[in-house]
């Protein structure tokens, strides 16, 4: 029994298809299939049932896969320890990031990482928080940039990075655009006579916006209620079209001035105002599973991120 055979079996369990598993392992399908059969012969049990619907793990196969994941994680940890001793932040690093952060932080972050750690091979995966937590727990990601607290993974290792304020975005002729700053009473007024444009369910920013506006979704919301979009860019365009207001994190302003001024980006005119209200910000952190062997590397990564932050956010130091 070899680690390679275990990797092929785990890949087959993850992809549910011999061809896709082989491509993920960078081998031919016959090679992967042969190695899985060798593992079955060594163990003396059938691990995979080959059906017309595709390969299905047998009950004992599922238990073997669970143990194989642990064995492979320990083997990878040995390699990681050696790599870390030889050169910190070198080699592959799989980093998750939430969609409301990635497009705005990564253009600043990736060049900074290339300058600071040229041997780092960064692979970025964008997804919702719950899915990132799953991929962390399943060893498919090394770390993730998320909004804290990470309730989906309470036992995660966490390094807080920065606080990011929210801004109220509205059409330039909106009644609140005459204000220099938006306070809690102004946000309360949005409950009665304004449409609050929000991201679809599953985005942590949706829940944060609702909390900041002290707004509660009721079952059976009448037609014409909150608009739900898959991206902040869609919401930005809807606000510019006069469909309502929204809360935008500071980095999503695209370099706009953080004060009482309207701005234009890609032809979309918006007025943005800083918010002075409880809960009108979010804390971004770097999270990883506690068994990850290169935690020191991730703390170095956190230091690099804090040193390369764009304007509009405030670094969190000494609060890990």
C-alpha cells in the first residue's frame, strides 16, 4: 500500500468519476484505475463499486477513504514542515476568499505577495463562507480570507487582519445624500420608505447589512421587497439606476473618496456616505484549520497583508 494509491482513491471519492479523478491527479485514467485495483487487492476488499452511474464507494471503502485523508494529511504535514524549515512561504498555498472581498483586495494583495515571497505559489478560490469552511475542514484549502467571527468553523485558527467600515450607497439625488455622515436614525428611516438592495442568501455581507440597518426579514415578505443579487457589482448598478440603497464595504468603493462626495465608476454615478452606527463595519481575518502544519507561514502571510492594505481600512494588530 502506497501514499500514491491512497491519493488516487481519495481523488476518486472526491470527483466520483475515474476520468475527472485521473485529470486531478495528472495521470491517465487506466493508471488511476489500475492503482485503485492494486490497493483493493492488497487490502483484500472491494473499495469501489463500479456501476453504470459511475464509481460508488462501498461501506468499507468510505471508511478507508476517511482514514486515508488523515494519513495523507499527516504525510503532507511532514513535507510542509521540511519546506517551511528550508524556506518560509514557499511552494503551493491554496487560499480561499469571500466574493465581497476578493475583487477589491486581491489586486492590491497579489503583487505585494509576489514581491515579499517570490517562491510562493498562490492559488485563489472564491466562494461563500460556508463553502470555504467546508473546504478548509476537508483539506481542500490551506487558509481563507473571511469575515469574522467564522461561526461555520468555531475551532479554526484565526488571525484578525483589518476592520473595514460600511458606506451607504444611494443615487446622488437621494434625500440622505445631503448629509455628511449617516447615523443610526437615518438608517432607521430606510426601514419604512426605501428599498434596501441586498446580496442573495449565503453571503455574510447580507446578514451584516441587515444587522447594521436593524432590519429583520419576515417570512412571506410581500412582492416588491428587497432585491437580491449575486454580486456587489450588480447591486452597484441597480443603485445607480435608482432602484434603492445598499451598504458597501470600503474596499468596494474602488478608490472613491471616503467622504461626502458622489463619484463615478464605469459610468455609474453613486453617492456614498460614511456610516456612524453600531455594527456598520466588518472585521476580515485569515482562518485555517488548527491541524494545519504551516501555521507560522500563515502568520507571516497575515503580517504581509496588514503591511499592504489599501486605504479605507484599519489594520488590526495584537488582537489574535
